[in-house]
C-alpha cells in the first residue's frame, strides 16, 4: 500500500496557512479536511493540496511528515511557489 505526505493551503485573514499530514488516500483526506472532519486545526476552512510525495510504507511517510513539519525553510519554499499572486 502506498502512503502520501501532503501539504494543504488555505487563506485566513489575508494570510496563507499550511498544514502537513500523511494518508493512504489523498482525495478522501482532502474531502475530510474540507468537510470539517479532518484534523482539529483544519476545521471550518477550505483547503487545497499544494504538495504531495508518495512512499511505499507508512513508516517512511511518517518519518518524512515529521521532517517536513519541522523544516520551516522547506515548508516556506513550497508555500511560496503555490501562493496566488
């Protein structure tokens, strides 16, 4: 089974906010975030996927998710490439 690490983006009070997570079904996970059934942080907002990376195991995906969540520079680079101008 494949797993994905993803980053989603939304706009709140003229600021763009990102969230990083992992899943084995990207479209279902995005649907849960957008219907306020995802993570508590994402409730009540409209999100779009701006980045995803595929992994062959859950362990590898979880390790990369942890690294991406803690690498502010990489998150900022991905975010800046995808923020509407």
